[in-house]
C-alpha cells in the first residue's frame, strides 16, 4: 500500500527528480549557455580553451566578440552588452570564462500595445 500512495504523491515525485542543469553548447572553441532573465535581460555564460599561441587578451577578445555576435543575432538589431561581474569576485588569471548581460534595445517607432 505504501508504494501505491508514493506513486500518487505529487510532492514525492517532484522531489525525486531534481531539475537537470543546462548543458553548454559548443561553437568552435567556445562553449556557451544562454538564459533569459526578467525584464528582457539575457545572461550569456561563455568558456573557451587555449591555443598553442594564446593569451588572456586574445581569449577575452574572442569571448567578447562571440557575446556581441550572439546578442546581435538574438536581438535582431541594437542591444546593450556588458560584462556580468561583481567587485567581490576574485580576479582570476588566466581567463577562460566570462559572463555577459545584454538587453535588446527597443525598436524605434514600434510601441507595445497593452492587451
């Protein structure tokens, strides 16, 4: 009888299957995850590997370039892009990962209609 009750226990079922983490997607030498946040913000988490001849500056440029291209494709136009970092986070060298926040800029001449 206990197995029968457990089968219909919604709370038990939801607790036995925790949410699965979002897996990163590879594009060239960069792996990324994209999350939509509230109020039209997007969080882009990027990581990369190093090449034989590579530096922090080159990796940072590749990550920023990817983030900029991704935001442009996602927004289909203008966007605001910035690095998502906190002053309390330690500065780590070498650089292999970055997080970026971006928002799509509103299109001029188009108003949102309230339904």
